[in-house]
C-alpha cells in the first residue's frame, strides 16, 4: 500500500483533520500525509534554510548581530536560544513569515501573534525584509523593546 500523496499546505491538513470521523481514521490520515509532515530539530531546520537560501552560517551570523560563538552554538544545537535570538536569525536570513513561524516552532518558543504590538512590528519587518538595525530603530521609535541590544 502506497501511503503518500503530494505535499499539502497546513490549511489542507487542518481541513482533513476536522473531517476525521473517529480515532481509527487518524492512522489513515497520518499514512496518507507522510510527505506533508515535518519533524525537524532546530539545527536541522536551520541547515535546510541555509541550503535553500544559498547562505552561509557566517553571513547569517554577521547580519543577525548575534555573538559569533553563541550563534555557532545555536546552529550546532549546543545552545537553546530564546525567542529574540531566533527572530534575529530569521530576520538575518530574510525568512518568510511562514518559515519564521516554523523556525520558532522548531526552537520550542512562542510563534508570532499579530495582536501583540511587538510581534506585529516583527511580522511587518519580515514582510518588508528589513535589516536588524532598522528593526531595532523601528521598535525604539514605537516605544517597544529592541530585538538585540
């Protein structure tokens, strides 16, 4: 039995889950959607993003303004970073909002919530592909805490 279909987006998966009749159908759902499931550690997802974007760790670390040693420890999995450091990496990599949300998920921290003013600024910055320094300036202008000090 071939259990895989094409990769589906999150909305399609959510719709299918809502239509599952009983707990036995969840097994079929998981089987049919193996290609759409994602299970990455933070270092694995960071490596995948570097490859997809054609970036090096050194480039991202420089753009992020994170301490070099600490940032390399994030990439290797030796440090478990806070949300702000993950967002600094996302901004430095010019990730989409969707990629950033998944990066936050992989890091085990809270995803962006646009009803939060600070998160709204970060959401905007991601959409506009802003640089860290510009994001910090915007946050300060709006009376919010900066991403990195």
